[in-house]
C-alpha cells in the first residue's frame, strides 16, 4: 500500500504588532495623562472650572456600555458618579488639597484614563433621541417652577423670606459651607466644623452637602468662603437642582419601566402626568421646607427601582451602577436603606445566573458597597441619638384618598402585566415600599401617638414608587401603533388624534394635581382653606418677609468681637429663634451659636434667660423693638453680674 505524505502546518501565533505600535500607544497614554491634569489646571486658572464636572460626566458616559439612548447613558453615568463622589469624599477629607478643583478633576480624569486603558474601551455615546427631551424638559420645567419665587424675589431679603419658610435650609446651608471650609466631611474633623456647622449636622448624612460643596467649588473656581448673599443664592440653586434631579429620576424611571408599551404620544402623556403629580403632591415640599438630602436619596432609590426591575443589558454596568446607587442612598438619606437593601437582595437572587459571568467585579462592588453604604448610619447611631429622633416632630395626617387612587390605577395595570418579568419585579418593589410605610404606621400606633414626622418620609418613598409604576396603565391599551381591532393605523389624522389625546391627558392630570388653583387631590389644609404645597409656595403666603428683613438688618451690623454669640431678641414668639438661626448661619457661626438656639424656649422672657444660662461666654443681644430691649434690661437689672459679658443693642 502506497503511503501518503501528510504535511503538518503548525498553527500560527498571534500576529506581531507593527514596529513602533507599543511606543505610539505609550506616547498616547502619556499625552492623555498630561491632558488629565493640564486641562483642569488651565480651566481653574481661567475661572472655567465649572465646566469640568460636565466633562467628567461626558467621559464617564462615553466609557460606559449600556442604555439605549443618550439620556439613558447619562443617567447611568450620573448615578455612578454620585456614588463615587460620596465615597471619594472620604479621600478628599484625608488628603491635603480638600475640595480643590484641580486635584479632584485631575484624579478623576486619571482614574477614567486607567479604566479606558485596562478595558481597551474608546469613548462612544449613543445618538440623542427625541424621547430624551421629555424627562429632561420635565425636570427643567419642574425646577424652574419651584425656583420661580426665589428668582422673582431679587435681593437677599426677598430670597430669605422664602428660604425661612423651612428652617432646615439654615442647617443644610451651614453644612455645605462647613464642608467647603473643612475640605471634606464634617465627621472627619469635628473640631474644625464645630464653629461653622450645628452639632447635630456633624454626624448627619452629608452626601448631598459634599456633592453641592464640591460642585460649588468648581463653579466658583475658588475655595474661598462666600459672602452671605452669595452663599445663600448658591445653596438655594443646588437645593432646587436636587429637586429637579428627583423629577428627572421619577420621569425617566417611569418611561424605562413602561418600555415597549410607549410610543411618543404615550410617553408625553406619562411624563406630563408624572410631572404634574410631582408638582402637585407633597414632593414639592422638598423645596418649600428645604429637604435637599431627601431629594438626592429619593432620586437614587427611584433609579434603583427602575434598574432592578428592568436591568441594563451589560452585567458589568448593572453591577457598578447598583452599587453606586446603594452608596448614594446611604450617604444622602439613610432612612430609605431598608427598602434599598430589599431591592438589591431581590435583584441579586433573581439575576444570579447572569451575575456569575462577572464574579470578580461583583465581589469587589459588593464588598465596597457593603462597607460604605451603612457607614453614615453606623456612625450616626454610635455618636448621636438618631433612633430617638424617629419619634419626634409634628403629627402627619396625609391625604390617603390620593394614595388609594394612585394605587388603584397602578394596580389595574399590574393585573394586565402580571406575566411580564419587569412588572412582576415592580410589584415586589411596590410591596416593599408599602410594607415600609405600614411598619412605621404600626410603630407609632403601638406607641399610642399620631404618626410623626418620619412616617411622612416613608409616604414620600411610597408616592415616588407609585408614580414610577404609572406606566403600567399603558398595559391596558392596545399595543403601540395598533388600534383595538388590530389593524395598523395610518395617516397623519390618526397620529394627530393620538397627540391630542396625550395633551388632553396631561391637562387633565395637571388639573387633578391642582396646578391651576391648588385644589387638587393632593391639597393640604392651609389656614381656613386647603391648597397644594406648590400653589401656596407660588402665592407667597408661606413667605416670612418680617423675619427676613430683621435678618438683613442684623447682618448689616458691625460684626461682634470674636467669641461673642449674637442673639436676636423679639417680643414675638419664635421670631427671635428663627432670625438668630439664620443670622448665625449666614455669618458662619452656626456651630458656635448652637447653645443659644436649640433646645430653648421659643418665647420671651423665658428665652433670653435660657440663652444666658446656656451660653457661658460673651453674648450680644440685638433687640428688634423697645419691648424686646426691656426684656434683656430687666434680666440684667435682676442679675447685674451678667453685665460683664452680656450687652444689648437696638436694631436700627
């Protein structure tokens, strides 16, 4: 038998890189690394550092993978940066540069460059889509609507009249300015923060405050302290911005969850209806009373609901963003952590097979998130009386009829979509929010008291989750683009009719929410009548022009000697307390003035006597009228030994 010769060809190895390619790649990396530091340095020198956060957002979005539209990618990038900023705040608190824009932006750019080099990814963004305009437009409209009273006020007294509606604004402003002065979280340097920020805010979750302080430093291209009017104006801008971010999160999440059930007219109807509900409901109170930390924490929770119910296709992106959102909630508003933990745990169990593809990334993110997310809660529980604060505050008497109406509508859609995975997951998220609120209600019932302040916070979460699920109503309609008979639609006439119906739905929801006259389903008792928070806010009935004018007059006085506590005394109950609170905040002495403000009687003559007993050092009383001045003079006459450290002056 004749043998056959067989030629065996050895498999070729990987092609050798062209000569000089590694050198070119190295030079390119060095060039990008130099740009990562030179660009922030030049922008800071030119006073344009405020553009750097937008650049970092764009770079992060370009390196991510996932999301169908440009807005999807930007939302994912923003969520990732929010959690990274809260975590990096610990680094900023430790290194010698604080919040200076150049090292912060340079380090962030270097990290992004390292990720690009390690993954081999190039910057790539999806194309913008017309659907992106709806949530963005809704957020801008809602923010402008709630900012309008501040914009029309004009001067410092006018803005203060609205800001003093909620005294929390003073504490949040002092915390933001304290973080700018300290260069990081207040709890990392309590002694440096003791003069500027109130004692109760040192261990308060400061995710919003650090983010606002950092962005403010970029915007100013300076780390120098700001004047009273400038500091207040910037803080109010960040507070309203956090509210706009919340509306963006709710509308984006509602559209994402509805997914293929939406065509453009239905997306308009859904976005408009959800925006109207945000403006007409209790959520508008976040701007009125000053709850920016809750705005950020609730926005992150809402995004987590959407992304655990309809995950991103890329497992790595999903893992990183979920971890970042958990950290954001922990640092911004830790009260929502029980629901966040339930959402994350349910997602890990449901998607365990898909997550096995990225075991290392999942392990790293899980360890970091598990360590950082509860950090503010644990620190606060160990150093403050946060548990006792749960049962404090005034009674909460919500409009349950509005909740029942929303629950009924969303429930009808869930019945139609019960076989769809995304809506089954949403039903679990809604149940978690409902159980959370019910648990607080039962807790207060067990105490034998009316539901208190923090029960209202659980209802804020429940309301936001209900609004996210409003898209379930689209499940009751025929599939997009087809009539009930199943025949395809055609022609501009039918398209025009769908847009007209969508506009009618938006108008109907705006009326039901009480936007025109404040008498919708969310109306609250105000005085002799009822109104929504937004309508009362726009009318000016909640403003405090009297205390605002007194605050401006007190700020115009020559500063007191170092170490002296300035106290405004008024014959009107609570006025002296409120004015003293804002004067000390705007003068940067909220921490030092704390003993003269908190846990004291609110009326005279008891208040001035309590101030003298609480403050061991020098005190300067500023009396708003003759009656108030007599209160202090009578106190000094009865106790002449106080004259060595207590003085009284009349406000002009």
